[in-house]
C-alpha cells in the first residue's frame, strides 16, 4: 500500500504549483486554473486522510465532492467576470484591472 | 384629636400647598384666605394637642406615634412623630408666628406678582417646619431640614427679576448647603455606629457608652456644622443678612422666628449626645459667643433697618447656642420662644414701615415716624425693649437666664463676654429705634407720604406686641401652673432635673444695668437723630468704621477665596478638560485614526496579485506562529 506521506507530498507539490501560479501569473484565466490546482490538492488531501484514518466513513469524500461543486460554481462565476473584463478592457491582464483602489 | 394625631398640624398646610400651587391663581383673591385658614386650623389644633398633652401628664411623656416606613432586607425604617415639651414649644411658636405672618402678608403683599405662589410656599414652609420639630428620627429631620431650606431659597428669590435677590437666594442655599453636608455626614456616622436613625435610641446607646468617644465627638461636630449653617453662626452667618432680599414677612417668619432656629432646636434635641462627647459643649459655647459679639459689632454700622435686625437675629441665635453650651436646653428654648415673638414683631414692624414709606428701608432717609405710625411705632418700641432686655419684656427674662446659666457654668469669662454682647444688642437696638421713629425726619418727601398701615397689618403687630410683653412671664412657676403646665417653662422642658426658678436680684440688676448702658449710650450718641451726628460718629475713627461697615471683611474674604481658590481651581480643571481630555483624548484619538487611515489606505492598491501575496504571506505567517506557539 502506498504510504500516506506520498499522497501528502504530492498534494503539497500540486498546492505549491497552484500558489506559485496565482502569485506569478498575470493572465486572469491562468490564475483561475492555478486556483483550481490548489483546490484539487486540498481535495486530494481529504481523500487520502479519509481512506487512511477510517475507510468505513465517507466524511472526506463528501468534503471533496463539496469542494468540486464549489470550484465549479466559482469557475462559472469567475470566467463570466473575465469575459466581461475582456469585453470592456480588451485585456485579461489583472495588473491593468486596478481601478478599485484608494 | 390628641397628641397622637399631631402630624395633622403639618399635613393640613402641606395639602394646602398642593392646592394653592396648582389652583391658587384661579381662585378668588388668589387663595390667600385659604392659606390663613390652613395655618389657622393648625394653630387651633395646636391647642388641642397641647390640651391632650397636658391632660395625659408627665409620666406618659413623650408621646410617640410611629408607622412602618420601609423595609430594606432586615433593616426596618420607621417614621413617626415625637411630642415632648421641646416639640410643644416649637409647635406653639411656629404656628403662632406663621399665622400672624400669613395675616400680615395679606396687607403687605397686596398687588405683588405671583401672589398665590407666595402663599403656597408659605404653606409648604410651615408644613416642613412642623414635620421637622415633630420628627422622631434623623432621616425625617434631614428631609424636612432640606425642605425648609428650599422654601427659604424660593422666598429669598421671590423677586427674581432683581439680580440681587437671586444672588442672595443662591448664597443662602449654598452657604447652608456647606453645613448640611456636615449634617448628613454626621447622621450617617451616627447610623453606622448605632444602626438606627431614631433619635432617642441613638441617645440611649451613646449614654450607655456604646459609641467610641472620639467617634461620637466627630459625628456630633458634623451634626453641629449643619446646625451652624442653618442658624447662621460664624463663619456661616454671611447668608442671613443677604436673605433680607426676600419679602419682609418672610424675613419675620423664616429668617428670624422659625427656620433659623432649626439649628438651635436640633442641637437642643441632641444635647445629650453633646454632653456625652465632652468638649462638644465648649465648642457650642464658643461658636455662640463669637457669633454674638461679632454680629453685635457688625450691626452697629448698618443703615438698613432689616440688616440691623438680621444681624441681631444672628446674635440672638448665638445667645441660644451659649445657653445650649451651658447645658441648659430649657433656657435656650425659652429664649427661642421669646425671641421668635419679639423678633417677628420687629420684622413685621419694619415691614409696616417699609410698606408705608414706599419701600424705603434706609435709616438715613427715615426718622420721626412715631407720630405718623403710632401703632407700628409703639409695638416696635415694645420689640426693641424686649430685644434690649428691659424688664419686664419677654427678652429680659430669657436673656437674664442665659447670663445666669453662663455664670454658673463657666465661672466668669463667658459671662463677661456675653454681657458685652448684650450691651451691644441694647446699643444698636436703641440706635435703630431712634433713627427710624424719633427726631426730625431726614427726608421730608418720604415722611409726608407716610401713613399708618391697614388693620390687617397692625392686628398681628398688636397681638405679637402683647405676647412680647407677657411671654417672658412663663418663666415663673406660678404662671406656668396657672396656665395648666406642671410649672414654669424650665420645669416644663427640663423634666429630668426640675429646677425651681429663682429671681436673682443681683443678676437681674446687672442685667438691667447692661441693658441700661447700651440704651443710654446709644441715646446719648444718637438723640435728636440728625444726619450730622451719625456722620460725625462715622468719621470719629474711619478705620474702625470701615471695618464694621465691611462686616469684618467676611464677605470680601469669601469672595476672594471663591475668586482665587475656586475659580483658580476651576481654571486648572477647565484647562485640563480642554487640552488633555478634549484635545488629546477625544480629538486626539480621532486624529490618530484619521491619520493612520490616510497612511494605510495605500495598501489598497487594487491589484489582485498584491492581495493574493498578502493572503499567502498571512497563511505562512500564521503557520509559523502556530509552530512557534505549539513548540
């Protein structure tokens, strides 16, 4: 059986990649994709812990399903915003969408 | 109706106050006759109380009637009436003088604004004063004590359109308040030591030695502070002369005959405490002596009729305190009674003069009024003779007894000082009479327009004049028995230690001599009553004259203390409030918030990556912090 630590390490790597993408990328669509990576890393963690701690219970799996649901809704909303942004500004660079400030 | 229902005496005027205050202005004649009716009823009921009191006999005195007032946990507060000979004397004095003043006021206050309100407050005052003298516990005493103070304030400031009247009202209220705080502290201290407000229980516990000696002395001194304030003893005397801004009948009732003697009454009531706390009586005597002499000197240079009478009132109250300090509450109450009669007579007489001369009360513009106002003049003369202590007027008997008591008690020094005060009293009284009623009129115009006052004003004068002539005789045991009392007034009051009244010829001679020195001295200086004579006297020693006219600089001293001390302190407090509390505290915190917001707003860049970085760093920071804390 694959030890738990392997799953956790994989999850951490995916999460870090996602975090790096969110921080480093300027394209709104790529940022969204990175956020999805982070969410999936979290889901992986849930599933791994659920299977290892008590396989009879489905708590972790339910959490993962919730995360997927929320992620789907979030992407739907965020992509709509990105489309509106592109329509108005002809760009998807988040640095140029900085009017909401002091 | 008996002594158990004595509370009715106070309840009737109290009810009439409510009626007059609410509806007085709509009643015909503004309800003045209702005021007279209410106090007249109390006056009549007093005789029922007196009859019942004498009927049950000394073995059943005092007559106590109490009801449950309130229960706070295990603490039961009872209130009730306590009728003993001292209360009987006070009830008689208050109802008699109040009735006379009410009748007199109908004439004197005619056509004044707020006529109904004047009579309403008089009712409230009488009710409060009667409650005060009947109270069986200190809490009731304090409540009615404040209530009479409020009435005094309202009536001194009755002509509130005049600035001097409002100032005088404030001064009276604040000055007595200084003493009243002492009284309140004293009451609380006594309650803390004994667990009761009941006066008799406190006295019993004190006499049983259950209160520490120093503790008792301190609490008694605090109570006495209140008595000094109310009775205008030095150094609280400054408010009483200014209180003459009120209507003159009010001066007669409140600031001569009744309210100002509340201090004497309370001290007499609590005298057993003063006796247990050794040294307290000496303080009482010294305060009384200093007051009697200082105010006697101050009265010498006054030119306002009412001010002279006001200073003499303070002085006579000093005499009463000296009597109390000698351990003789009976004599103090006796002098209180005679003084109430002749001093209210003098004040009402001066009111008659003032109203007849169209509000002229400066002696420099009066003179020769006896011919114009025979009834006022004659009754005023009776009052002056009583005040000077001429036999057989009321003042002679009581003053003689006080001198006698001080001589027995102190063995000399207090007697000599008090005799000096008595000479001064006779002197300024004679000066007052000569300059107002005798000689040539100094202001022809004022004189020509003067006329005798109407019957409603002269009748009370005549009644009080008769009392002034005969009231002193109750000192004789024979007179007391003939009236149904168990003896003369000292035996009536001093039941525990009945003393036979002796007429001491030597002392009476000395007393008459004292009065004679004062009267003839003044007559020699002022006879003929010309302005030149008084001017020459004033110029004889300008420094001394200034000292007396400025009343020993008491008022100037207080004014300076208030200006420098109080206002200076207020200035510091105001500075602290403005610059520290307001500018630094209130405005400062707002400015810090505003400025930090101004700086920190630049964190709001509007760039999503910056926010994302913030969140990421925050998470990392939290993780590190968690590791550090967990170890």
